[in-house]
């Protein structure tokens, strides 16, 4: 038979699993378009796989087409770069080179993200300038090393495509308040259940001891003794 301690442990385990599912369910609002989107920070990522991955190599144009209106992968920090290379083995086997949504801007004569964000973070494999013409220069991210490499936008083929989009602002604000309330309510519930289990357990263990104490020192025997003393005192007072 399962002990009370085991049942309490099972309850705590259930609550932990529930929190994990709630956290995953409320970590932002990613697109609900039938594809698998993975949240990280305030962004959502779709690693092209499954039925879409019928072709193992993609041109830069094809990679943009697969994202269907969303951005091609952009990387703004070392943490985001690490997330991409650590999650990629969950989707693809072996080493993969992923297209980055980066292009050469002739106005600034520098690389730029398609979302028009400036390039704040880079992780180049080689510090030397590329031999490619600026207008034909694109960038690929290698899953094995996490390094970036200049590649040709028109002649090179890469075998990894990651689409990206921002989470909705409203969804990013909701989880904190909701999860905080759930955490507080669950903690109160756990404390309440624990207190009840402890009380029942203590009552069960101490019940026999309390009854034994009453048997050895019953109150009525003390009352009898007091009554006898009063009777003897009355007889003494009435004696001439």
C-alpha cells in the first residue's frame, strides 16, 4: 500500500510537471499555422523539417520562399547563436549549414539583416575579407562550430533553413501574472494538503499513547479520593 509520504511525493511531482507544461504553453505567442515553432527569448523559430524537407539543399531564394512571409534566421547575440546550434540536432542529423537573413547594403557598404536591424553581433569563422563580390555575398551558420561563413547568394546551396518571427507583445506580458498566481495558489494548496496529511499521521500515531495515558491516570479515581476525604471530614466534625 502506498504510504502518505509517497502520495505527497507523487503530488509534488504532478505539480512540477503541470508547471512545466504551463510554462511551455504560455511562453509567448508563436504563429499557429500548423508548423512547429520553438520560443526563445522574445522570438519564435521554425526549423524546416518533415514534409517541407523534401529537398536537402536550398538556394538562398528557396530558403526565403520556405519561410513564407516570415524572416529568415537572424542572430543578435551569443545566447541566440548557442540556442540555434544546440537545438538543431533535435531536427537534423549530422552537420548542417543554415542560411542567415543577411545581405550586403550598398548604401552603408556593410552587411545588414533583412529586418533592417543593424548587425550588433557576429561570429565569423575567418576574419579575412571574402573573395565574393559584395552584392553576391550571403552568410551561412555552421551547426557544428556555430561559426559564420561568407557564401555566394546565387551559387552556393545550404541544407538548413530556420524561419523566425517576433512573439506578440500581449502574450509576452500575460504569462508572468498568470504563472505567478498559479504558483501562489499551488504552493498554498500543497501546504494545505501537507498539513492535513501531517495532522492525520500524527493523530494516528499518538492516538494509542493518549488513550494509554488516560487508562493509567483516570480522572475519576482522583474524584473518588476527593469524595472520600470529604466524607471522613464530615464524620470527624459530627463526632461529640
